[in-house]
C-alpha cells in the first residue's frame, strides 16, 4: 500500500487527521505545513487544499487513482469509508456519528478556536469577545458532558471518528479557561480516549514544533504521568 500523504501541522485540526491515520493503521508520510510561516498559501498546497487550511491528504490508492481530500471532517469520513472502520454499524449509528461530527465542525472547533484566539493571540484585550466565546465553549462542553452521561463514547457505545474529531479540541480545555469540575462525564471520556495508543501517537506527531507550549499536553491535571 502506498503511504498516504499527510499535510499537517500540530494543531487540533491536524491532530484529527494524524490520530485517524494511526487508528486506521494506514501508512502515511508527513509533509509539514508550517502555518506560522505561511506554508498554507503555497501554490502547490492550494491545489490540494483550496481553502488554505491544513490538514489535507492525498491517497494514491484512492478510487480510480489518486485523490486529494481537504477539510478535517471530510478526511475522517473518507478514511472511515475506505477502511470500513469507526463509522458505526448500520444507518442509525452512522447518523449519530455524522451528527456529532458536524457538531464538532460547526460548533466546538470554531467556538473553541475563537476562544483560543481572543484569550492568547488577539492584539487587543476585548473582554466581550473573551466572555462570548468562553461562555459558548462552556455551553458546548455542557452538551457534551450530558451526552456522555448516557453513552461511553460520543456517538454511542463504540469509539468512532466523532470522538477523533472532538477530542483534540476538548483536550485543550485548560487553555480555553474551562473547568471539568462540573463535567465528570467529559473528564472520564477525555481519559478514556487518551488511553488509546493511537491517540497518543497522533497527538504527539511533531509535538516539539508547537510554538506555544503553555498547554503542555494540556491534560496535565488529568494525566500527570504524561506531561
């Protein structure tokens, strides 16, 4: 099998793809897209990912030849279909996987991303923006905690691409100025997913290149043995 080309930088969205490739057991070759240096705007990369965002992949063993896929959610769905893994059994389970995958893509990712931006990187201290996004992130994690009170994993009893999509962002809860004191089910799930060797390998890919290490595995309170 020809290795899949992974265009990657160690961010939550990048981790989705690296964790998935590790979970699916697919060989891959990493191509660094240093977003701090503007690699995402290079013409060769834009031919693969026209929205100038990573991750992206090129599968040389795709349907009828090589295929490129951009957007992290689309990558997860493509790899799940390719392998027949981590996408639920039957239509009812698949719908649940897709619901929570879309919930991450449209909710947790954008809201937590804006929280990170205004708390850490915005050139101006805008209290309204900080409060707005921090509160919305808290609301979303409350939704997730209630869901996990009734299910071992996000989409049900089985680990799926929905977990792979949500965990990278939720694992950064400290940097988002969130608390798990009132979210025991979310805390339990974070630990459960982190215990998977493939998640640790995917999360650790090029970890030394992360410029902001204040999140030092960001799960320090939950996982003191792995800081």
